[in-house]
């Protein structure tokens, strides 16, 4: 039977380093990906990932599950990313990379269509990166990390309705910015 994250934290509390390694292996990639999406800097994302797991290890002695483990974990990531952003004077957060935007389906392999798809993808990435910070964070957690409105609300410290409103506003913004693409993406 596979250990749950909470059971692993309990084992870590008792000094079980193997449990910590299992937890690290299970969540390292998603923590790194989230930090990278917030910061768009590989080195900083690696530093944040390392700091997150240092904090998880240290917190094991006092950890009491009050929500899903990943909600708690992503809250640590979010807080550390916000701190990193505050420490940078004019940092841009959450640029979405090419891999985060799915390919746009087309009926042919016409080179002009391939070029057009690349240009569309570039515009979408630019528009998402231009979203205000609070909207961008909600979109990333929901659409790219696959979290529910409730989980995003717990991470951001706001209600489910506030999360839905942020995502709705982000969609409105993106619709305004990318409205001329509607016919091109079908």
C-alpha cells in the first residue's frame, strides 16, 4: 500500500529519512514547475524548490493536517515565490512557457499554417504573462496545476467565489486581448 503524504509526514516527524526522500521524489517536480511558472527563472525555481523541502522537513515536527497536503505545500511555494518577487525590484512573474500552451489543431501541414500557429501561441503566452498578478496566479494554479477552486482559494487565502471571479476576469482580459484570434484557432 502506498503511503499517503500525511503518513509520510508522520514518519518524517519520527526521524524517518526514507519517508522524506519519498515525499521529495513525489512532489519535487510539481513544486519546481509551479515555482518556475511564477518566477520564469530556472535557478530561482531550483532555489525555491530546495527551500520548500527544507521547510517541509523542519515543519514535520509540528505539522498537523488541516487541508490536503498539496494545498499546504503549494502555499509554501506561493509564499516563497512572493518573497522572491518582493526582493526583486521589477520582477515579472509567471511567464508561461511554450510547453504550457497546448498545440492548436489544424487540418493541414501547410508551412504558413505552422507559422501562424506559432505566432498565435506566442500571442497567447504574452497575453497570459500580461495578466495582473492576482489573476495570473489563480489561472496558473487552476489551469496549469489542475487544482480545484477550493484548493486555489486555500492557497491564496480567499473564497471559492473570489477564485472564480479572478478566473472570470482573466478570461475576459484574454478575450479582449486575443479576440481577433477566434477565427484562426478553429
